[in-house]
C-alpha cells in the first residue's frame, strides 16, 4: 500500500508536465544540431511550449492542492536543465557569448549547492522576485536567440511590416537576464549567510 500511495502522489498532472519538460530536452537538442532556419524555428517552438508548462505545472499544483516534495524538487531542476541545454547547444554556432553561459551556469550550480546545504539543516530560503524575473528574461532571451534570423512581422491597420532581427532581440534580453542572474545570486548568498550566521 505505501508504494501505491507514493506512486499516486508522484504521477499527478503537474509532475507529469514537469517530466514532459525534461523529456522535451533531447528533442530540442536534436533539432539544434543543425543551425538551419527551419531547425532552430521548431526548436524555439519546443522550448516555448516547455516554458509554458513551467508556469502551468505550478499553477495546477496550487489550484489542485497537490504540491508534492517530488514536484518541488524536480520543477526547478527541469527549468535549469532546459535553459542550460538550449544555451549550450547554440554555443558552437557563436550565437551566445561563452562567458554569459558560464555566469548563468555557475550561478545555478552555486545556488543549487547552497540550497542543498540549507535544506540539510532544515532551513528553507524562499525564492525572491529577482529569481523569478531572472527566469522570465532568460526564457524570452533564449527564444530570441533560438529564432536568430531576420523576420518580418505584420502589424497595424496600415498593413505595415516590421523587420526584426531576433538574435539582437535575444541578446538584449540576455544582457538583462545575466545582470539579474548575478544580482539574484548575490542576494541569495547574502540571505544564506545571514541565516546560517544566526
């Protein structure tokens, strides 16, 4: 009976969406083996859909009252995996500065380690709004970097076309995301030291 209860608890809709997000990573990575316009477009579609599940699984978990330890553990890992997979896969194409990827990856490793230490001591350090904004800007930046090419967007009642270079859009948001990455990392470290030093 205990095993069936555990299985039922883990295999709920929010957790399934989180696991689906992880399962989408190999599909996206395979598409990004080619830098062609069509490949990166569909990779951006997969990444966008996976990003939507990031919001949806949390919303459903709260709405359905089925927030689980497994879900709270897996959800942030899924977020980090798909973000880092996308950045690493486009790195060989020269579409993102290596130092930015290093900063983002380093921050996630350090904060995950600190969060693990805090958890082992029975301390919970909640995510700040800085971290949430950082994630939003990262997701928008990566979608732009994945699309990369020039696009003409139709808008307005005068039937005008707007020429947009998506790589430039992605880099704009990535600069903001990188600044928020460092800022939120320092903020978390300061709160960690403050709590541990008590």
